[in-house]
């Protein structure tokens, strides 16, 4: 059985047991069995939202230091793409992963546009790089 099947079966059984225990009747157990998977799905969605919010928070926390490193690398003469790849190696794990994902997906759209799509927390950096590419605005 897959992990999802085990979770759903466990939710049905747990819901049936709790429904029967609370109402002390078979109809209560049937209702509980039906509500068990609904409660499981609601809990998993809430958990996924919390994980996404925590990831965005960690990206926002690491972004100022990463921008300083990027500006220093570009000021030292590196191309923005090269500098961003080097900074991604030094950045905190979540931020480095997001930057590397943006670099990988930057084929036709440009680096700035791809970073803006990867994460809402990276939109300011994406806008800065896009303006640098299109208008020649200096990064550093």
C-alpha cells in the first residue's frame, strides 16, 4: 500500500472509532468514518500552507545578506549570472535552492523573470536583475 492509502484507511478507521465512541451507536461510527478523511485532508492542507509560509519566511530572512554578497561579486567584475551562482552556493539552504532553481529556469525569459516566478520572496531580486538586463541599471 502507498503512504496515501495507509493514511486514508487510518483516517477512516480512526473516524469510525471516534464516531462510535462519542455517540455509542453505529450511525455515529459511519458518520465518523466519512468525516475522518475530510479531517485528514484539511489537516494536510493546513500543514502544507504552514510549510510554504515558513519557507517564504526563511527566504526573506536570508535575502539581505545574499543581496550584499551579490552586489560585492558584481562590483568585483563578475557577470550577474555567475555571481548569482556563486552566491547560491554560500546562501542558506532554502534560499540557495530557490536561486539555483531560478538559474536553471532562466533559459529564454531571463534571470530576473525566472527568479520572480520561483518565489514571491525573490520578486525584488528578480526585478533588480531584470532592470539590470533591460535598462542597464547597475546592481551594485
